[in-house]
């Protein structure tokens, strides 16, 4: 279902007057409905719409009888649309007065990340003459992309991180102003001037702290810097502490490095033991298949379907081929299989089986004693070969 009451009025952007305003009154100018979502346009809004690498705000639009849980905001032809799930006794009405509540913690988080990105990009351009080519604030980190060339990555990260945090401690002002009616400028005083439509802190000191999480090569031309700043660092630290606590409990060792080292030693020992045991089982399986083989004219014919992966079947077949007078076809339930013979078995019978399997869709490798391939229906293939022999 989709309906819209058209109103050409543009939305006044209160968030540009003061990004610290998180509560406001407004009026509904337009309404849409898409499936379970209501979408409202307002006369004025404090909700920042998605754009320029910065995510949209989240929050609530409230009336006396309903609440819209706003999850997505965007701008289109001058209107800012607020999309969300409606909770309450009735639907919203055109021209109805409403109260707006922005998630202030999330707003502040995005402002910290965006200003940190301007600072980071400015320092990289100033010190290394590398221009930022891409920027995005993601759910748990922010990323930029730069045409990095010829530096030691570890030294680069350490130096940049140190310089960024030095500027933050200096608490330099961040000015935001309009060059004209269309161009909005964000200036880190004495360092950087850039056009930007996003929301920012007033001083660098409000960022608090900056940390690079990762620096890696995206492609032949670009490297990606992933970072967190401000309140996100505390969030990330809290998550990591919970993870470390869980790991320590599972390892049974308060020293993670020592615990992991001992764990890998145990795993290596178990893998060796498992390999030896698997080899013994496979040899036993090979002997059992030979013992169960049909004897025809001094040839032991082995036709079977095993619930094993193809590598295990290979090992079993190789064990059986050490014996004389062996001819066989073994598949697994996925149709992967091997046709094999001992060197003393004539090629005529071997080739006859191969040609018959090709008639029912066998596709596989070439070889003198050992062929690996696949059929669509392994049971049909085994029954077909059995009828020929």
C-alpha cells in the first residue's frame, strides 16, 4: 500500500542552526505509507538526513496519541522525510503539531566521528600530500581511503595517530559558516577549510581521543584507514573487555597469550593423533571392502557408495590398489567417485566400465589406473555397472 498527500513546502533545517538541539516542535506537511512504515515530512526538523558519508539521525516523533520510531531520514527535492514504525491509537494527520526527539548520544557520536575524519584527512594531506578519496561512518567504525604510496604502514599509523591526538588535546575551534546560500564551510582553525554538509563538534577537544583500528590495502590504487573516535572508543573497549573475559574463561587462563599458545599445542597434538587414527580406520575400511568384494574370474570387484568425503575415498582406494586383482567403482552420496584398477587388471574391462558410465553422465579426469569424476545419481551408476558385470 502506498499513498501520499502532496505538499511542495520545503523542510527548514534546524539542525544547521545548532547541532546540539535534540528536542523541537514542528508540523506535519506530508504523509506517505509504505507497507508497515509511515513516512512524514515536516515544516522544520532537527533530524539530520543521510548524506555525505554521515548516517542519518534516529529518534522519535511524538503526538498525544502516537509515536513514530524514526529509523531512516533522507532529503528529496527540498523535503526531509522521516521513516519509521508507528505506535499508538491512530494515524498521523496533515498539519498536526508534533514533538521531535533526536537520539542525542548517537548524534554526538556521529559528530565526533565526522570531525575526527576532517582532522585526520587534513593531517594526511598536510604531512603526506595524500588526498582523501572516500569517507563513510559505519556502525562501529569510520573509514577513509587514500592513495598511499611507499611508506612503512606501521610507522605511518603511529605517526598519524599521535599527531591527530595532539591536535585534539590543543582543543582548536571548529567553525561552521555559509560561503553563500549553497556552500557550507567547516573550518578547523589554522589547519583545514572544506565544504561540508555534515554536523560537527565546536572544538577538537570534544572528540576526546582518536584510535586507528586498521590500515590495509584496498586495491592497487587505494589504502583504507579504519578508525574510532570519542565515545566510540569507550563502546569498543567495553565490547572488547567482555570478549576478553569470555576468552579467558574458555581458556581457563588469565593470560590470553599463554592460554592460546597452550591451546594450539594441544590442537597440533590432537591433529597428529587424529591423522594417525584416520589412517588406521581407512586401512581397515580398505581391507573390509576387499573382503566383501565379489570374485569373478580371479578379479575382486568392488562396487559401493560410502558416506565419506572424496579425499577419504581416495585414500581407501589407494590402499586397495596395493593388492593385485582389484577392480572397482566407489561413489559418495554426492555423486563424487573413483574408477580404479590394479596394474594387473586388463585395460579392456576398465575402459568398458568407463564408457558405460559416460553413457549415464560421468564427467571426470583421465588416467590409466585411477579416474576421479562425478555422476548425478550414484546409486543408478552402481546398479548399472553391476548389471554389466
